[in-house]
C-alpha cells in the first residue's frame, strides 16, 4: 500500500471511484515536479492559455501549513511562501512574480488588470477586489481559496480571462454575474462564448449554515435554489458551487460550457485547504489563469 501522506496516496484518494471524482464532468488532476494542481479540460483544448487550481501538495511549508501554502497572511514563514510560489509557477508554466491579486473581502467588485499591475499581488497595500479580468498576455491573475468557490472564466473568441472568489456572501451579491457583465461591457464578450470552471470548494455535504445565509440566497430570485438547500440534523446545508453554476446559466453561459468540479474541500482536507475543517489554521490555495 501507499505510504500515508505520500503524493501517490493523495492522488489515489483523490481518484478513488466512490463518488469522489467524476473525471468526465470534473477538473483534471495534474502532477508536475511533485506539485498537484487541477485544470479544466475545456480550457486545455485552446492554445495560449495557462491555468490551474493549486492543492496542498507540492510545497515546502511545515505543519500546519504543509505543504503548498500560497497565503502570506496565514502565519507561515514568508520565505516558505515565496519558495512555494516559485515551485507552483514552475509547475503551472507561469512566472508568478508578475501575478496580479488583491485582498478579498467577500464583496462583488471586479478589477480589470493591465500591464501596469504586474506583480501587485505581492505588494503590501493591495486594494480590495474579489474578481479580476484581463485581456493582457503574460499577466497571471489569481484569487485565493480555502472553502470559498473559485470560478475560472475564459472567452476563447475575444481572448479574455477571469478569476472570481465567491464565498456565500459573494455568491448572494452575484460577484460572478458582475464578472460576466464586465467581460461583455468592457471587452465585447458574448456569454455564449464564455467557458467557466467552478473549482473545489466546500459543498453541501459539509457546509452547514445559519438561517440568514438561506434567506440571503433566496434573494437570488432569478434562479431556483430549492435543490441547493438541504436540512440535516435540523441544520441547513447549502451548495454554493451549484448556485454559482445556475447564476452563470441564467446570465447566458451554456450549460455545456461550464465545468463543475465535484470535490468538497472539507471532505478532502488531505488534498485541499479547508477553512472549516482546520478552524482557520490553514494555508491558501490559488486559482490562477494567464493568457500567453
Ligand atoms: Zn464535504
């Protein structure tokens, strides 16, 4: 058998058949230089785009940040995080020292990144945005995650990419819709051309929430969320990945152009960072995308 916590064991867990991963519908697991990351098969059919969703696997950080932590503000040693960026960049095929990223505040503001923003992901005084769009080449844009929904966007016709951070607050504030709006208004994208990938996040199996979350989600009256809400042991559970998928479809994306990863970060905490599972003592994963 595999050694516990070995890369092989993690990948075995990830790919075990019983409901864990439907590779046909989901993201693809890649291993490059011992770094595990996920990609979206529909994006990979196109040239000139690099992207990936990192996992815990492949970095140098010691416990409790082991091993691939891409968050500078979690308490991990800065040198380890810098090294992790180098390792992740090599695996993903991007120079992440150019990365554009912001402080995420569970709002719905979208930033349009240009060359002048190169590297601001590493500056101390970053602005606050939960989504980024760009049409620039060689400009990696990123959002950070540990249970909140990552949404990758790519219009292969207009050559525009985006990443969005959507926890329950961002989801009910329609952050993903704002990203689509900006792609159409500022870049002339047609929603029917846009490919989307909804990455690993906490799913309804583990996401117990209070009544106020359900009430706010019911404010999304343009979609039917009844099958995204369940009750277990008298507590509400919600599926915010599926709600984001429904929003994307309602606002013009084609269902066949949306890839929903069916991995729950909280169920698979050996592979993914989960805020809930770790009580907040954890690292960060990144959703990164770049045109080239
Ligand atoms: Zn779960």
